[in-house]
C-alpha cells in the first residue's frame, strides 16, 4: 500500500520540521496492567500488559504503545504514534497494528492490511478542563460494501468530549464518545452489510475514570485507576481496574 506509506512518511516529516529544537527533551518509559482491555467502548481482550515509551521535544512527541493479553488468546497490538502540540491544539498521526491468532504479517500493506492509519485532532479549552477530540481512519483495511456491492472507504471516526475534575486526592475524568456516521467493524455495535459496524450516529462510550497515586517511598509512587464504561449502542458495560508502573 504505497499511498499508506507515503502519507505516513510525509506527515511524520512535517511534524519533525515543526518540532521546537530549543525545547526541553524528555524520554519516558512505563506500563499499565489492566483487568480488561476496552478501546473506545469496545471489548478487545481480557487482562493485559500495556507497555509504552515516548520521546518529547518542545511540542513534538513520538512514541510506541502496545498490548498483549495474559491468557495467551493471541491478541497482540503495536501502535506507533506521533503528534505536535501548539497552544491548545494537538495534531497526531497513529499507526495501529493488531494481530490475532498468529496472523502476523506486519509488513503487509495490501488492501487487507492489519495496519490502520488515523489522524487525530484534540483541542483543550484550558483553563477549563474540557478536551474535544476528533479521530478518523484515513488508510488501511477500513472498508465496507455499499448497496451495489462496491467497496467503499468507511473513514471510521470517533468523536469524544472529556471533562477532568478532582475530589480530594482522586482525579476523575468523565467522557462521552460517539461514531458520527457509518463505520466499519472498528466500532461493531449494530450489524450492517454482514460486516458489523455502526449504521450511522451512535454513542459508543460513556466512561468515568478515577485515578490516584499511592506513595510507596520518597522516590516512587504507584498509580492505580478504575474505569466504569457503558456502551449504549451495544448495550454493554465494563468495570476495569488498572495499575500504572
């Protein structure tokens, strides 16, 4: 998929040029352990380890994130991310790759590739703790068949509004997420064209996340969080516990 690789290369290069060379550089490494892996209101797999690393220079950020389930059900995810922030706006490019049941083919960029390339926009209304996000798949196997049996790109999109607040020493975030139009199996809520997805506008994620740090010693704190998630379109619900290392 030459267009896929070309688009990714151009955007990565553009973001690198925009990076502030005089900005402070930082590199972080960490991992989460979660009781269930749920993405945008959709169940992915059970208890999982999710490592991450990130390099930041000025407003530029580039990193990697992954997930693998403890039970060995064959779920493996490796995501490459890059973004640039200026003032209240963040523009990002994510490359998702998910492997199930030993179906690897990481370098397969055909029309059936397991890679998904997504453009992300997020706007923070600071000092108001409200963030609005827009995320659209622009390349990869994100397609559906129309009424005439022709393949159409779905441009599956996820919109989210998140509001952060605090009660005593607990940080909380309430979020509402929706798929604004017909999507592919990325957001499988109501079936259409025998392929799953959403038929149109659908609220797929109502969540409340509570997190806090537990002090272990003077140099180290352990982060814990719990998350209540309801997917109205799928009539599904989850309650998740996680630990941040």
